[in-house]
């Protein structure tokens, strides 16, 4: 398939891979190259160790971590890597489908009828393409709580009959009628469901008072420094304070005060009218965000997605949204202090001084790693005390230095180059156009930063860098030996002095991904890793309460890596460091999202996103899908679903 003929969903996924950063900042590869060339100039054991840790093979990496024990943190018998129409979980565990696209969420939702789906029904049913999953315990229980789930995007060719993914965009858009577009809009956003484990099996509490659907039309409030900014005003919101819906919510997080942070990623794909964009007063800003990408034809039926009609509507997307799932009537809030970009997740920690710190990836080739530090402290006594904590604070962007150190560069109007002379009018403007601000301060261009999470035990921070097909020969070096970084890598960051608000940190590469058996790939998994234990394209991740890193992948296929996507445990300490183990394997075409552990670690919720989606080697449609997971019923297309994994007979997962 050439690019134009790819299914819309695949094109959309590739939007994450279209570089729009033309600034002159060094790439991460340049940094490592510089780091190597300076090797002989460096003095002191610490500096030597830092270089060794950044560039050495896995066996050497073990020596760099403080823990030299050889006790693996993961203990389960591995799934065999491969790809077919089904899912697999490690022996001794069961994986039960909890909720699927179209299942009832709110009390009066109609039964799912895939052949006669309507926007009115979809608005009350579980949405499409579940990504982030969070668990908010009720009454401190690990067996009863709220599940908050993102619905990132829609695969029209799998949701509706008669859409030829290989047809031209014009032809496909012609098949996407207003009625179908309105179903899509209702299938985006998120769901709040109440889950309960009874006799060892998870189910949904019917008629829960918490049950809620958030869609692309749910009223939301704009808060923080960009609230009321001129660039946020539209014809139907002249104050610039409210917006309808959230789009392309990818990963996310929960907060210690029990709210849900849900992160808007490829918002550019929903906007329309490239011709008007070229003449727009915001043409440069639109270009820097790859907008409008016209991946969907919503603008044909809804003027607000047409940048020629509502030029500022697009500025109201690309934010982190905070939702209080404990109050089903609460208004979701777009927290502009955290910046506007293609957010992946919002991995967070309460710093030792009480401030709240959020790590964020901007998922595009050559874009950046960010950190947000609140001004105020987390109020542990009063939940209400954290109501607007995320509206004030400082956003930073990372520079990875050649010597293994790193610097957090503040994105503050009036500081450094972020002045009127460089085109910024105020802090709201800096936050609306974070990418352009980050270009000016000299941030390091990365290989598509996806999810980031913090190890609650060690304070180390793990950043998934999923791939970069455009690194090029000039950036090849010992740490990034692949001119095509097809398989991605993972970086470990350690805040200086254990302070997540510190201006500096140290970094090293935990693992370069891909098949270690193929020398040219240059993968650095620990040699103890089995043939099933390696992976490519790390995407979502979580560090659980035991300090174990779980990596969910997006991009493995039978043709590319001989395996479907899945969930791997990855050792980070001692002699086991860099050893992967496959715990859950997705059905063909799906990417792995979540995962989410209950506090007692006895349940893992994972999200199987876009099962049956076409890949480079398979064309898959509603009429002829590559799998009918999870129902396997004639005429039922594949359905994205959340799966609850528990251990037979109870017990902690993977221990
Ligand atoms: Fe939606 Fe960057 O994955
Ligand atoms: Ca993701
Ligand atoms: Ca993804």
C-alpha cells in the first residue's frame, strides 16, 4: 500500500510520525554523537560511568545500576511471541473481557446494534479504541472502583460496512456521511465505569451513579493561563473559556487526589481546510502542529472543525484534561498550564517538597520531553484543596547533554528568548504554541516521546521513545546505531538529588529495542532475554507499586517483528536489567494500551486497541476483518475492549 492508499486509521497513526520540527536544535542522536566524541575529554569516575551507561551493551548496563542482585522482579512463565486472531496471557492467569465497544455505559443505553449504530446510542455506550485505563478505588478497595478509559480515535473501515481502505481519501470521505461522522464523534472521548470483583471475576456495576460518557461534544472549561486568551476565542465562545469535547485522548494518568488526567494527542487530524490554513494569520503555528491534517471529514459537517470558518477552534485542543470521576456532574477542565502539544501521557509523582510533578511526551518525530511542576503543594488532607492545583506552575522542556546530564529549560514568557521580540505576547501564547517556544530555548529533539512514568520506589523516570525513521546517517553513533530507528528505545532519567523539581537530571539508555538476534538491529536487551522477551516500539508504560516497569507496545506486526503487540515486563535493576518477558499478547492488528494495576496488584486492566486494524502486510475491513476478536461471531467486526487479568486462585500479578 502506498501512503495515500493506506486506511485512514493507519494514516492517522502515521501523523505522529510526520516531522514538523524544522528548528535547528540538535537531535538526540547528535547529542549522543557529541557525547562520544568528548569521551576522552571527560574526567572523573562519575563522568566515565555516565558514558559507559549510556552507550554500553546490556551486560554493562547492569553494572551501572545501584542494585547488583540477580533476583528477577518478574516471575511468570512467558507467553510465546507470535501473531494470530486471538489474545494470550501467561500460564496461570486469566484474561476476561470486561467491556467492549458498544457495551452499555450509562443506565439507559440501548443494546449495541452494529448494523444500525446511531450517534444517540453511541453517546451512551462504550466508545471506540480504548487507550489509557485508570483505576480509582472506592472506599480504598482494590476489588471495587471506577475505571476511567480514554477513547482515542475511530477506525471507520472497521466500524462501518463498505469502506474500502485502499480507496482515495475523497472516495472514503464520501462514504462517511454526516450520520456516520456523528457516531464517530460520540465514539471519541472517554468512559467512566464502575467495576467490581465478585467471586474472583470482574464485572460492571449496572446503573452506577458514576457511569458517564465524555465525547467530542461534552462541554468543558478552559482553565489556567490560556483561559480567555484572544487566540482561544471563537464565534460561539467569545470569552475563550469553554469548549465542546476532547479529541484523540491517548494515554493519561490518575492523580493522588483521585482525578483523571486524559491527554489530547493528534488533534490536528480532525481539522479541515488546508487552503484557508495557508492564508491564516496563524499559518506558521498551524504548520508547526501539522494542522489541519484532514484525516477525518468532520469539518464537512461541523463548521468548528473548518479552520477557515473558526480559526481559533483548533487552539482549544491539544491539552491535558482533568476530570473528576467521583462527581458525574463535574465539568472537565482543560488545564492549559501544562501546555499544548500532542500529549501522550501524564506520568506523575508528588515531589518530596509536596509539589506535584507531571512528566509529558510530545509524540512526534523530533519533538520534546516536558515536565510540569505545580506552584502549590498537594493537599493530602483535603481533596478539595487540589481542585485547581494544576492551573499554576512551570512547564519545562528537556535538554539532554552530551555528558549524561540533562537540563530542564523553563518555558516562561519574558525569560530568555520567549519575549515579544520573538513573537510571543504573554504566557498564554507560550502555552498555546509550546512547540515554537521549546524550539527557541534549545530543547533536544527526540525519537517520538510516548508515555513516561516514574518509579515510586527509586524516583527514576522512564521515557518510551517509539521510533524515528528519519534519524539519518549523520546521527548514527554507538548509542543510536540505526539510521532508521525502526524499533525505538527507552531512556531512564534520574532527577538530581532525588528532587523532581530540580533544574537538572542524569540520563542513560535502558534498552534499544528490536530483535537482539539480528546484529544490524543493534538491540541491547539483556542476553538473558528469551526469543519472546524482546519487543519493538514501546508506547504506553507503567511502573507498578513494586517498582516494576511494564511496557505496552504499538507497531509490532508479523511482517516486521514476527509478533503482535503486547505487554512486556522489563527488568530495570541489577544483573537482570534490560531483560524483557512477554506477559500478554494482543490479537492481530491491535496495539496494547493501559496497563493499569489495582493497588493490591491482584488485577491488571489492559486495553486492546484497534484489533484487526490493517498493517503494512494485511488489509482488514468491517466486511473482511483479520480477526473478529473478542466475540468471534459472524458479522460482528472486531471490537476494542478492556480486559481484566487476574491470577488463577488469586495472588499478585507476576510475582
Ligand atoms: Fe496515541 Fe502516541 O500514541
Ligand atoms: Ca500511546
Ligand atoms: Ca499508539
